[in-house]
C-alpha cells in the first residue's frame, strides 16, 4: 500500500462512514490502520491522509462527530502498538541494566586477572635474572640456558597479560557514538606507527575516507591493529599499505590492503582467536591478540571482519561498521 | 438492563457485530468514547483470531460487578486447534509478524485483566475485563 493508496482508502472509508455510520465501515478503518502499522507507517502518515480527506468539500460538509470517530478508530490501533513499544522499552531497559552490570563484572574480573598477575610474574622474572647473574658460568651450560629461557617466557607471559588487559578494555564500550573523520584517525594511527613505518621504508596511503558516526577509540584500535599487522607481515620488501572505505546500503566497509606474505586459507578460522598465532613468534614477534581485539570490537559494533588473501601476494582485511540512523534520511512519516 | 450478549463468530462480518455489541454495552455502562474505541479494538483482535485460527467460536459480552465497581467482561471462546505454546503466543510478533503490540499481547495491554487458557485440541478461551473508573 503506497501512501497514496492509504489516502484513497482512508478518504473512501471516511465518506462512507459519515453517510451511514455502519460498524462494518469503522471496522475497515481499524483494519486499514492495522495494515499501515505493519508497513511501518507512523502517526504523521495517518495525520496526512486525514488532512487530505477532510480537505474535500463533500467530507467537510459531513457529520464531524463521525469524521472524528473514524480517526479515533485508527488511533486505537496505533495506541495498541504504542503501548507495546512502551512495555518493550521497559523490558529492554531492565535487560540492558543487567547486561551492563554483567559486563562491568566481567571487565573487573579480566582487569584483575591481567593486572594482579603481573606483579608476581614480574617478581619471578626478577629472581630469574638474579639467579642468572649470580650463577652465570658456575652451573653447567645447560642450566644457564634454562635460566635464560625462563626469563624469556616470563616476559612473554607478561606481554600476554598486557594483551588480555587491552582485550578486556576493548569490550568496555562506554564511549558515545560521534561524528568521526576516518582520515584523522588514519593520521593519528600513522603517527603512532611512525618508527616502524620509517624503519621498514613503508608507504601507507589511503583513498577517500569519509566522516561517519562511530566510536573513535574503537575505530582507532581496529585500524591500529590492522595497519600494524600489515607492516609486520611484510618482510624483505618495503610494505605498501592502502586504506579505503566504501558506503553500502546499511554499512560502511573499510579495507586495509597490504603486499605482505598473505594468509594460508587453512588458517582462516584460527586467525581471529585470542593467543592463536599462525606464524612463529621468532619471525614475527607479538602475542597473537590483535585480530581477536579487532573482531571483538567490530562485532561489538554490529559489524563483520574478514579477509581476502593469496599466499605470497598480500592480504586485504575488510570490516564493516553499521550506518547509523543519523546518517540516513529519516524513515517515512517521522 | 445492560444488554449482555453472545455473538457467534464465523466470518469477518461477525467481528463487526461483536464490536458493535461491545461498544453498545460499554456505552450503556458509562465507558467514555476513547475507552469504547479501545474495547472495540480488543474485540477486533480476539474475534479476528477466532476467524483466522479456529474458523468459528463466540464472543460473550457481559456486565461485571465487584463491590461498587462496574466493568465489562469479554470472553472469546472457540473449539479450534488450540495453541501449543500459550506463553509464546502472548509474546509480541508471534502471530502478527512485524506488528509489535498487535494481536493477543496488544489486546492484553488495552484491558485491565487478561487471561488465556488453551491447549492442543481443547480450543482457546480468552477472558478480558475492563473496569469503569
């Protein structure tokens, strides 16, 4: 039913009811409103068809109480759904409070794990180093190596805990959605990665990057991880990284392309998991948490993350962020 | 005497008869114009369920007295296939798809009291009451 069809049917019902006052016609008015509601029409659509109908001189001359009865009948259907939304809203508010509480408990827990375990680990590392220094060359050579491995492992665990902390923070939300210029986020990330970029003689470029509605910190976190990975996994040749964005019907797709080593299709599922590493830590240092953070953040925003890649020919990571309502023309009638 | 009535419902036009009877009784009992619209709306929803899911049934309209308070009772009964999962049927959008707040949960919100009993093979009875205040 188009808005025009809605207006025509409403005007016909109005004039019929005004001339005979039949309950069946009133029932039709109700059914018409019900249909309009299931199509997503709002009260202002109803107001519009009512105004168009009463502009006709024939209807203006009719019994005004009956004209009001038809409008009221339609409003009854809207009142019914309005009460539904009000109740649903209360339920959602309750669920949301529960969710926030459970989220904050979880984040406190993750923070405690990440933070409180750092201190004893630091102490273990310290004693290991003392042990190494004190007994270097006095035990057999095997013992020296074991002590040095212990220290390396303790440092690695400390990095993993730091990663866990940042992972816990990425789920925190809290930051409001604002207008964010993707290009300015890109500039900031590049500034943070300036040392690596110059060391590797990398060229990091971007296409046209729009201003969108999103959470700036989250977008920064995603781009930082993806660009830093792109630089890391391009050994030998200078890295060439390109960031682009494309608007779809319901979301933005942002892509980060590189000329790096590429990803084996067999690793497709593992690559986004926490602490999963696809390449040896010796060749590519890191704790294996970056893409897990990206996925958590992207999915938390209601988006998706995936990649296209050919081994040896580079990878392109894509992620989507939903277009917010403020970015689109309002739904009809409102 | 207020006109209590039982309306047999088998087709769309019977819904109008039930609505009209409900509206008339509500007017006699002293319900205001807006409340009469809400009562007719709730009758539409339950009567429409009878036509759509059971094929035939009845809507009983009666006067209620509780102490000094007057109310209207609307009972929709059918001997249709019944509802497997009443709780699910009372959730928004279960039978009405995109129309949040229509159907049975919609009628519940328009009335003061709402009860539904149903089971596979037993038919369905919806009892709704609205009090005059």
